[in-house]
C-alpha cells in the first residue's frame, strides 16, 4: 500500500502556490470539511489541502500543520508551519462558552478572575484578582514566561 506522502506526490503538483491535479491538469477542487478546512479526497479518503501543500513543498508530512494566521482558507506555504500538538492547541480561537471573553482567563464563583496557561508540566495560574484587566495582563505575563 502506498503511503500518504507518495500518494500526494503522485497525484498533485504545486504551481505558483496553487495545487494542481496532475491527471486533470487543473487547479484542485474541493469542499469544506465539518471544521471548515478546504478538503479534497484521494481515492475516497479526505485530505485537508493545507497538508497537501505542506507535503509538496517540504517533502514530508508532519502530524500537525498549523495555520499561523488562523485562517483555514489561507494555504500559502508562508502561513503553514509544523507544530507539536501543544503548540497547535495554543493557536486556537477563544472558546464560544468563555465567560470572560479573554483566552486564558477564568472566573471563580466568588467573582474573582485568574490567569492560566497550560504547560507540559500542568496548568500554571496567577493569583486571583477582582480586575479583569489585571487578569488579562497576568495572562500575557504567563505567556511570556512559559511560551
């Protein structure tokens, strides 16, 4: 059975930043998957186009490929990078159920706010404060310290 990289290299080519089908000699067409990523299928198996671009340029396919600007449709190679799962999770948007509307800032039942970051060694927090602005600054300080 052919591995994924060989299959991609056999079916596609990158011209001026656009993925072309070798057999049809036209730009790749596809749709969006359930998470909003441009996707195509190869022999009935779905593949995200940003992963195809990365593989064609770099000659290998890492486990995680990240969109630097978070735009799932921007598959320019300068916007794609190999990351670890932790780094990939760090570059996610704010969760829709966030009560503070600030990434990495939570609120206690008492109404105080706390800043946190997740590290490989566990969650790191700053002392709680009743100021959302202070907690937001604390989060920036934690990012600087741990990331």
